[in-house]
């Protein structure tokens, strides 16, 4: 049986930064082959190259539906062609293609070994782009006419999912500022010159656990120059109406915020907070483990059980408020004060969850997805 082909995923909004990273990988590994899928005018073009130059250039399909799916299916077909003997196979993901769905698609085949997920970034533009509220269509980086994603949202998902990062372009000042921003967004992810591809193989379930709201390794309190990260961690439930009223200020006075929270009227369910550059998403992240019978714990992942154990309280279980806010010049006292004012007061604690369930739910129009 053939050994799985090692794969290096290279992602990022910045084509020149990705190309520089791919070139380094091709020079380091004589047997490496790189595949890039360019998305333009609703079409996908595949370019295959090695250290000697372009080997093949072919149109492979329509991106108007799902560019990620089109690319994933084509990559699997390539394993029987020019990519068959590659070591590693370097996949250069076009600008706004996100690495997670591609990694999970490839992992299901059993024919590939994910060696790294690398985000190649432009040091000049990163600190600005992370604050931009534009949609991808405005920058010409949408994968299809109906692509409603925001540029900054795609950028943070690329950064936070990656197992390594690199900075390109710009001067030392640009690099220092960009590195400071990355130190807050992805504090455990190394910044390297060339990604390593010698690891035994990455588990996509473990990669997902690093970013999924119920298990994410959230950043800690930190101050680096003008960049601040504030952690708000509490054990009392939040009044949904009061929280909804302050959400706009919390989101617009910070650049990136995420975490998990417990509104009083949703006693059984964890909600996930995900905001960047003024756009927020609130989603249902599943039940608190404290709301499940003990026998059901075996049905959740070890990472989920470990995260619950770290937050466990003998009275409320794993229910917790854990939100993290990052941005320049954040007023720590203001952020924490706003959130503290949203918590259920001592007088409201006595009636308990049955009474809290009757609170008006301003989040209901969001039709929280699971």
C-alpha cells in the first residue's frame, strides 16, 4: 500500500506572499510539486509547477457554486497525475479560499498526510486589513457572485487555523507591528521563514478543536505597544437584553473578539461570540456538558471534555463567560465594566433558570445556527 502523500497547505489573502512561500518550499524539497487554483470570473484555473517552472495550466471548472468543493475534488483527481510522486504536495490556496474545509476534505480520503497549514501574510497590509469592514467583493477576492464574506473575517480564520505563519514585504517597522498583531491573534503559532513539512501528520480534529468556540485556546491578557488583549471571565449568567444593548459598542471599539458565553435565558446552551472589524456572528455552540446526562459525555470529543473540566464549577458545571477582545488602545475598564453591568444581579439569582427562561430574547431574530 502506498504511503500517504505529504501535503503543505499555504493560504492567505496575499498572492505575492504565498508565491514566495511556495518558492521556498520548492527549492527546499527537490521532489515537491505545487498546485494553485486561480479563481477569476467564476472560473477555476489549475496551475501546476515545480522548481523548474510551470508544468501544466488547465481550466478545471465553474466556481459559481462552491469554489472550495471544486478545488478539493480536482486535487483528488491530481493524485493520479502530476502530483502522484510529489513530496511534499504544496497546495497554494487562492486568496480567499479558507484552509479548514480544504484540509478536512483532503483528510477524508486517507491518501494524504497533512504536514502543515501555513498562512503567508503581507506585513504592510495585515494590520490595516484586519480592521477593514469590506466584503470580499469590494477587493475583487470573492469566490462567486453570492460570496458575502468579509475580508477581515477570512483573514482571521486563515491566521487562527494555521499551524505556522510567515511575514513578507515591508520594512522592519511593518514586520514588528504585524508580528505584534499576530502575537495577540494567534499567540501559540510560530512565525517562520519556511514552513516545516516533516511532522508525522496533523489531525484535522485537533486543528478544529484549536478554533471551535467550545474548545478554543483563547488568547490571554496581553499588552504589546498599542495592541491590547482583554480577557473577561466570569461565572454569573448574562441578562440577554442588557448584553444585546451593549454589543454594538463592544464590537465597534475593538478589532477582534471571540469566545463562549452563557445568557440566562438559554441555560442549557453555549453561545459562541465571533466578531472582527465591526461584524459579529452569534451562534449556538451546542449544549453545556453540565446540561447532559453523565452517560452522554462519552459521545463528545476528548477535547470538549478537557475544556469542560478546566472550566468546571461544582454548582454551575462548565457554564462560563469567557470572552476575549483585541484591538489598539482598548479601554480595559470600559469593556469589563460594560460586561459586568450585563450580569444577573444578586436579586435575580434566587428565582433561577425557570424565571430566566421567560426573559425576552433579542437574539431570537438571529435564528442562531448550530
